[in-house]
């Protein structure tokens, strides 16, 4: 049965501004400069521990700092929170067709659960793959490979939705047809990182034709 595989931050909801604010405050508390475009260039789509290893190499407890940062995010996440336009309708359509739905994210599990609940999508998601629980997180293909293995589906029977360079690279490397969501990056940048197609959001008029490839796979 076909499957839709979704990234979370920036794909199912646009929560990057909350993350960026927390990182700004954290960087300023450590006396680090926050330059224009810092979040999108150095943080977007990456694991916290990798970011801290690069910018805070002397941090004594990077995992603890990561947990603090994500707790700050959850505390600031409004509930309810708007889903990406058209997302809930796409989820409903997929469920009606019997398609499988997974989330593949570098967000920690507590955050993923909080975000899905905030946008009213938790019940639609059958399986969660969490990057920090994998041996290799995005941009490695392992998270997407694990999602497909869980469903017992081949890459040709799946579509992935991603918004970050690391996420697009991960999905594309797994062999799955990858649709970039232009919530923060351009069509050109997403395609340069491996996207097969891009959409503005889930109301994009090009999306139905892209999904039709799975209807053929289900036939």
C-alpha cells in the first residue's frame, strides 16, 4: 500500500520562527554572534548535538542543553497551532485511500508528539521515525529507509515531503520520490539538494498530479 512520508518542522507546520528565537537567545547567552541567516544556514534541519559540536565544542552536556532547548520550544508552541495550508485535507484524502502515513523527523520525540497534537494531525500518523533514535540521522538516508521498512513498502510506492537541505538529501538518497516544500527555501535550492519537484504548500495546484503517481502504484 502506498505511503506518504512527511518531515515535520517547516513541512507539516511552520514553526521555524520559534526555534530561531530560542537559538538566538541561547547564542546570545553564550556570547556568540547571531548573524543574518544564521538559523537557515547552520541550524535548519540539523540535530542539536551536531550544531553544538560545531559551535559549542566545550559544552559539558550537549545532550542536556539540547533537551533544555527543546523544552523551551514546547513551552512556546501555541496550542492549537496552524498546520501547513492544505495538509489536513491531504492527510484525510490519503487515509480515505488507505495509504500509510509516517513522519520522519530530526525533532526529538517529545517535540514531534507536541507538534502533531498542536496541529490536530496525531491520529493520522501511523508511524514516527525520530532522527536521534536512529544510528544515522538526516542527511543520511537511514530514517527514510526505516520508515519504508516499517511499512514494508518499496521506494517507488512512497512520496516524501521535505523543506530543508538535510531532509531533501536524506529522502532523495533513500530512493523515494521527494517533494520539496518551499516554506523557507527556493525551488532551485531544494532541487539542487535532490528534490524531484517542489510545492509552495499542500494547496499547490501541482500537488494532485504528483500524488497520482501513487494511485498508479496502488492499482
